[in-house]
């Protein structure tokens, strides 16, 4: 109950500061004429946007740029066994999680009955 009263009082104080701070604010008035002077950049339609072949394909990979396989090469480090020997990962050694522990605050009725 005490927490709720404190939160309500803090929210009211913050709202009071916002209202009081804005009461004496000196600002520039915006008129519709000043808003009309704002120009947006010209939108351009690109070829892919109106290409029916592009939009009628159901393959999601079509959205990515294709690289011809002739440019792909198998390099020596990719097939070298010594480069991959150190990469062996034993997940049981690296990830040891502590067991779940029930802490006193978790079962304290005073904590949950606020």
C-alpha cells in the first residue's frame, strides 16, 4: 500500500513539474504557411519496383543478389584438417548450469501479498 501511495505521489509531482514548466514557455507559433515551405525529396520509381517478374516469384532467395558459382573457390584452409582440429567443442564442459535453487524471497508470503 505504501508503494502505491509513493508511486501516485511521484507521478503527481512529475505531472505538476511538466505543467508548471510549460506554463511560462516561450515558443514560436507555427503557422500553416511555415509548414507548406517544407519540401520532401522527389520519389523515384526504380525498375525492380515495377517489374512483374520480380513480384510474381514466390522464391524468397530471389530477393538476394545471386553470385555465380564460377566465382566460388575451395581454398586450402577450408579442407585442411589441422585448421579444424581446435574447433571441436564439448558442450558439456563449456556449459555447466547451476541447479535451480528456491530462495527465501520466492516462498515468502509477505513478498507476494502486497
